[in-house]
C-alpha cells in the first residue's frame, strides 16, 4: 500500500515549479539582463528563456515554458512596447504593471498545464480508495480475523492520504481562481492602455500585489524535496580559465543579485564582485577583493555576506567578510586531507568542498582515518566548528563533483561526457542509495558544482563557461495543522 503514497507525493511535486517564477530564478535572472545559450536538441522544451533583443523597446521576447500532452511546446511572446505608449511616467508605470501581469499569467498557464494530468490521477486515486474501503466493509465476514485485521491495518495507513487529496483539490481550485483574477486584471489593464489613461491604476496595482502575496504563500507550502531531475544547461557567459568558481549569496534577499567570480584553482587571491547578474554577463560594474590568504580548489561558497574557502596548502577553513574586508574566523578541519591528497577525480586541489543548502553550511572532504571515503560535516557558520559528521562510504576520488540539497549529498560523475547524478547520501537517516538522474555535461569538464537554495539552481564552472541548471524536486505539500 506504500506505492500510492509515493505516487501522490510525486503528483504533488509538480507544484515545485511555482518556486522558480516566484523567487525570480533562472528565467527572470537571465532574461532581464543578457543573452543565454541553449543546448541544441529536439523534441523537448527547456524551461529556459531564449531572447532576441534584451530591451522590450527593441524587439520580441520569446519564452519557451512548457510541453503540452501532445508534445508541442507552449510559448509566450512579449511584443515590444509601442513608442506612442511612453509619453509620460504614468504610462511607463502602466506598461510595467502590464508586463508583470503577463508574467504571472504565463506562469499560471504553465502550472495548470503541468498539473492537469496529475489532477486526473488524484481523482482516480480517490475513487480507488473509496472502492477499497467498500470492499473492506463487504469482506467483514468472509475473511479470517487475522487477515481482516491485516487488511484493516493496511487501510488505516492510507487514511492520511485523504487529507492530502483534499488539500490538493483545494489548491487546484485556488489555482483556477487565481488564473481568473489574472485574466480580469489583464483585461482591465488592456482597456486602460487602449484609452491611454490611468483610471483605477492604484486599485489595480494593489490587486496585483495581493495576488502576488497569495501566490507566494502557496509557494511557501513547499518544503524540502528529493532530486528527481536536472534541466539542460543554461550558459551565462564564457570567461576566465578552464577552472574556477562563481556564485551568489544563498542568504541574500531576492533583490540582491550580486555575483562573485574566482578564476583558477590554487594560489588565487583576487575575487571580483559584480553588482548584478546582468553586469556579470557584460563584464561591468564590479569591485575587487584581495584575500589576505590564497585559496585552494574551487569549492568556495558565499553565505550571509561572507566567503568560505580552503586556505592554500592547509586544511584550514577561512571565513572572509566582504563588507569589512577582513577574516572573521579561520579553523582547521580535523583530519581533512589537503594539497591534492583526496581531490575529486578531476584533481585541482579539490580536497575540501564547501556547500550551503536549506539547512545551513556543509563541508565535504575526506581523511586517512576513513580510507578516502567522502565525509560530510555540518559546520557552525559563526565558529566553523564541526557540529556533526557522516561517513558516506563513497570514495571521493571516484566522484566528479558533488552538491547538497535538503541535507542530502548528491554525487555526480560530472568529469564524464555522459554525466549522471548517481549516488545520494541522506544525512537525516545516515543511509544511501544509487540514483540515475541525467546531467548534461555540455563542455566536458566541470570543475565546480554548487546548489543555491535561494534560487533552486545549480551553479557550475565548465571548461571556462559559467553555467546554470534548474532542478526538479520531489515535494509533499504540508496540509493545515501539520507540524
């Protein structure tokens, strides 16, 4: 009876895409600031963004957003604004509001498309549960006491599914209601723009803000999830040498889109801080930080305004604060190998790899005591002390790269052309499993791979290219009253 529960969990996971457009992840980050490249391929739609001119005043923008049941791509085109509609500041505000509503409308269409089949499955599961309950009642006198009790116990295991089904149906009704509101807003805005006036503008703006708040509340129902898919790569820029790292702050508010860039894998001290992702794409508007101690490897991470990195030729972890331009704390990681003693399979002094996920700061490394197997340690971000460690039993030299999502370490053979995420270690249960999640290694040499929980995206440095991947997570939505 456990299979239906797992399938319903997978059904509910389709709502995970809400987080991408609500937290301004890959499409909005890239689409507003620069040109992106997409891997050539056929048959499937990338949930990525292909642009012609990046300025809405200059040309069309085309969003490839989803795939219909018949295999066709569902796209949304944003037509360039007409020059006659930009006579004054109020008209520009009106146009910006229309664009925001268009974005919400497009996202709602994608969500409805992706949940349609799953809704049908939920309804069939509800029918199946009712049928099973009826058969259980009818079998009261035809089964032995032991068999009847076993069947009754199995049925009781399915009882929590009822509340999940009801919550999913309620969420579906909410989606339909929200979509109708978006349609009404779009119609009102179109009429206002046609008349070149601004009657009721403030009221419409408040309605849009209220709608966004409700959508955000819906997205907050999503908790941690299990990795089930990695998108095709989105190339942001080709810059620097073959090895390096780039990242954003995983704890910064959504309005803060600064990018940090570190070229090379050893003896480096120069860190570039770009104001926005668009500036990074264009190579402009940056400041330079000169670290007091050089780094080793590419496993750095920016967390809550500080850079965490491995000091060159040591097992010392350094916490460098960008605003004060000073080292706040540094500490040796007990027994950790360094100086290419236990690197990933690609080498590059990658002995120590720092990561951040939804639960905090992690260090991935290995020691002589555990025979070169990967150790995962939870670190206190203030003191850099080890809170708890896990021995995964997986040899680090056999791994291409690794990343953490929701307390789970995912290991890839990303040094290979046909890469996969093929091993997962669960820190909450101290258990592991082998996985088979395709991972497209477009430029054949990944030397840095990190998950950003704020954007639900993978950041990679692949043979001198800075690349993003979207991720699909298995979610179970919490119902009202759950802890």
